[in-house]
C-alpha cells in the first residue's frame, strides 16, 4: 500500500532542503529547485501520458491546502475529467463555429465543389442548435432541430443529421465535448424520431439500345457542353470527373486519361483508356499544355447543371440522368457477354475482395480499352450500320 502524508509542515518550511522532488502521496509532490524556490505539483496520467499541474509556491500554500487540492483533483481524474481544464476552462465554441472550421479542414478532400456551400447551408435548417456551445448539445436538442423537417423533407433531414453527427465527432476529437454523440442514429435518435422509409433508388437510365440516338442528338447541339456530355458517355466516368478534367491529366500519345485520387469518388487514382472517338473530341477542342479541358468560358469549367440543362433541352428530363449512362453501359456489356471484371473496372467499381485485390496489381488497361472501343462503336451507331449493310447484302443475294 502506498504511503500518504509523508511530508510534514516543519520539513516543508525548514530553511535548507536538497533540491529535488519529494513525494507526499496521492500524486502530490514538493518540488525544490533551490534554497529559495519550492512549489507544489500535482502529477497525473491522461491518455497514457504523464502531466504536471502547479498548485502554487510552498511559501504561499501550506501543506494542508496542497493536500486538499490534490484530493479534489484525484476525484476529478477518477470521474474522467482533466483537472487542468476544470481549473482553467477554455471557451467552448458554438456549433456554427465548429461546422465552419470542419468545412475549412475537410473541403480540400471533397470532389464536389458545391459541397462546402451545401454543408454551410446546414445551419439554415437547425434553428437554435447553431448557436449552442458544442459541449451542451444533447439528444433532445438534436431532435428539436430535426423534427420540423424530418418528415417534410426527409432527404435533407437525413443529410443534416449526418452532418451534425460529423461535426460533433470533430468537436469531441478537439476536446470540446465528451460522451456519446447525440446525433447518432443507432442507439440514440432511432428512439425519438420515426425511421425514414427506405426506398431503392436508381439513376434513370436509357436502355442501351437507345443510347446511340441520344448521342446522335448531342451531335446536333452546337454548345461545348455537348462535347463534355459525349466525352462523359464514351469514358463511362462521372460528371464531376469530366467537368474537372485538366489537360495535365491527358496523355494523348498513350491515349490515357490519368485522374488523380483526390478527384475520384473512391479516393484512388484511376487510368481511363481513351477510345478513338474520345481522342477525336479532345483533339477537336485542344490539346492545350494545361488548364480545364471543357470550359464554359476561358479557365472556368462547366457546372453539374450544365449537362442536366442540356439533357432537359433535348427532351430527356424524365428519361435519363447523366450518371445513368454508366448503367446503360453495364447493361450493354452484360448483353454482349463481355468480361465482367474488366467491364466493372471501366466504371471504377471494386469487384474483387481484399485477398484477390492484393494479388491483382494489373488494372487491365488494354482489356478496358478494347471494351470502350466497342462501346464507342455502339454509341456512334456503327454496330447498327454494319447490321443494316449485312441485311442489304443478304437481300441482294
């Protein structure tokens, strides 16, 4: 058993003491630096590291007061509280302040340029919660903020809940709050808010047999956005990847588009083999040594809405989405009985397990190039033209 109250007032006050640390017990130490300098220190452990907290000069704070403070701080540590923060509390930021900081820290990792604005828009939906100190936010506060929109605009409400959860987790990592996250759904909000109905949602997609007609109609459009749309269909990539494409990523000699990891949804770099049709589009508008490939005006890329607006003007608003052409490609590849793994890799889908992926280092670039060449023939109507010529030749026999 550890000894406590080892020191005496007489010892502490004596004129000459050898400079070193003298334990009194209960984490309390008398630190003698010189004949005239001696002070009280409370030592404790926090997150695996040793810390010291000064309790004042031994000439000003007597032994009994030092022991009383040490006992109080030991109780705080037993309750999981850092005594340093308890004695010298820092100003706890409000929710809107932490959210703003969160956006500044993480926005560089987001692929969508609109994400920072959308995150900050969260503040418009949460009422008084935005001005509350993050350490005071409870489950009831989160529920009160979400309840008015929970059933009226469920999609917005669900995203808002997720963002509140992320911000409060961030606040906890900075030491601004403790305990469970009151915005977490499982085991928390699921008991005070009705669950949203899970609806299986898919991007509207044209049947693969109708893609060639859509592609032909794009060719009748003079807008530069039509070229971006064509390139998106030919490469089977996402809108955000196409409108963010830069000439520095394009290797026309090798006919490869090297998309860096920070612009990919999966956060891993991706090589896109370019079909002859895709290369033709790039040569028609460039090439340039650097800069944005598809521009609405010099140096400025198109927005996501540019392609959607073009689709609407073509009369396909209720028939397809830009992302849906990826589904059209997958349906076509399955119908053609093309290699499944290569076809999925054209879409940057991870189809192998961890073990298989560890052994497969090849990204099947050339196999994917061959598939995308066939897809380009399909969307350009080449396959259909060949079939018509065959029928005409058979009729002549």
